[in-house]
C-alpha cells in the first residue's frame, strides 16, 4: 500500500504476487501465493456462509437465510430468463461463478487485501472455462449444426463471405473480451484508488481533504463496480450458454 | 526519439480508445433513461439489456487500455 513509506511505492505494487509456500510440480512453479490464499479464504467463506445460512430451513426465512435465498433467486431468474427452463441444468455452475467473482471482487476492496480478479490470468481461466463449456455444449447438442451459429438466417448469400469471418472472429474473441472486462475494471479501479491514496499522503494537510473525500466516494463506486462486473460476467455466461443451448432465439 | 519516451507516448495514445467507450456508455445510459421516462413500465424488463450493452461498449475501450498496460508493463 502507498500509505507506508510515502512516495516509494508505485500504484501497481498492490498487484504483486508473493509466494507463501514454495511448491514445485515437475518443474512447474505451483507455489501457494497470496492470490491462492485469497481464493481459498473466499471459497471457504462462501461454503461456510451457505451452510450456515441454510442450516435451519425455516418457512419464514431468517435474515441470513433470506440473503442466501435472494442470491439463489437472483441467479435462477437470470438463468431462466436468458437460457429458458432448460438452462437450470447449468444453474449450480453459473451460481458458483457469480458468487466466487462477487466475493473476490468485494474482498479485494478491503484495504490491504489482494484483489485476485485484478490478474488477467485468473479472469482468463474463468472465461476460457465458460467458452469451452459453451462450445462443448453447443457441439454436443447440435452436432455440426452448431456451425450455423456463424451464418445467421436471413442474411443474403452474397454477404456471407463477410458475415462468416466477422461472426467467427467475434466468437473466438469472446473469452478475451469476457476476461479483459472484469480484469481491467477491477485493476483500473484499484490503481485509481491507489493513485489518490498517494495524493492524500504526499500533499500538505490542506490538500489531503479533497483526495480523501474522493477516495471515500470512489470506494462506494468501486463496490458498485464489483457487483456490476460479477453480474455482467454471469449474464454473459448465460448468453453464451443460450447461444449453445438454443442457437439464436 | 528516446525509446522510453516513445513507449509512454504510445501508451497514452492507446488510452484514446477509452474516448469511444465513454461516448458509448453515455449513449446507452442516456438512451435507456430517455426510453424509461417515456415508458416507465417497460424499463425494468430492459435492465439486463442495458447492462449487456454497457458491458459490450466498455469492452472495446478496455481493449485500448489493455494495449496501454501491455506497452507500459509488458
């Protein structure tokens, strides 16, 4: 954090990965890092929270139970609306993606915590998983007919040489845009917070007020972004799955 | 020119992509508000579409930001 030793820390230093336990697998570095630690903590918290919230299934839910139920219904509604009733097969997976990203995003906002989703490799791994699953489901359900996704109906035949490469490119670029959106939003937000924290530290007392106030407001906005990006990641997952399951409906 | 200076100028130029993202996001939310004020009852059903449009508009700008980051730190 920029707070210690003013001026000596850059705004990008918060994204540094440090090893906690050195591990080596056949020459590959698979060390347990602060990033892995945050993921394990987030996962543990989600599991404990869900089990704790649903341990007594009351008809009139307690406060903590309604949090779990609301999040369930929120994602279930999204899945049904975007994919249709058939999509409920994918619900556990989509729900896991949403809660995992949401908790990691919000965790990263706590000062001093490491923001896992600010690393493109993490978001790219999630996005490529979504893309592979969607592609696999598409070919499994429709066979070679899934390729018709790249040749939309109603397009005049002379346009096809242009449309097909465009559709193909947009399909292949999906995991990249999917991951970059989440990563860039979280990273840009955290860098911005850090830059303004630097201002608050470096300026004389009369200059500290504005950046500190800005940081408070911006942290609120970042909380919104953390939720919004988790939501958008999940909605896009649903849309890609809808393409695979229903093929343009 | 000093290569280091050229690098920084390039990173700055790459950030121009965010102009388009700004215009796009403003356009989407502006159009949504205009539509929502005309027909408030239809607004909630289009909220998901709003966010999808927002995400798509933002992505193109973020590609430019990504290029800037690759130039600076890659």
